[in-house]
C-alpha cells in the first residue's frame, strides 16, 4: 500500500489532480490580469502574462505525461 501511495504522482489520478490544481491557478492569474488592466499597471500585466504562459506550459507537460502513462496505472493494480 505504501508503494502505491509513493507512486501516486506518476499515476493517472495524480496527473489529473496536478492538472486540476494548475488550471485552478488560472483563475487567480485572470483576476490579476483584470486588476492590472483596470489600474493600467503594465508591470503587473506582464507578470500575469508570464504566469499564464507558465500555466499553459505546465498543462502541456501534464498532458504529455498522461499520454505516456497510457493504460499503465499503478493505482488500479
């Protein structure tokens, strides 16, 4: 059982949880961008754009990991 918990991050479920938490971060980035546009704050807008790019990259990496896992899920036995 401990081995299954240790390999959770490399399972499909772990990748789904990581993708959901990464996508959830997009909400705060959207709020940050909206506030930056309202305040005409260029530096905060650039920060939001870089953060959005990091989120997109992270989701792409998680998608690639999910494709690599295929049907080999450690939690399903």
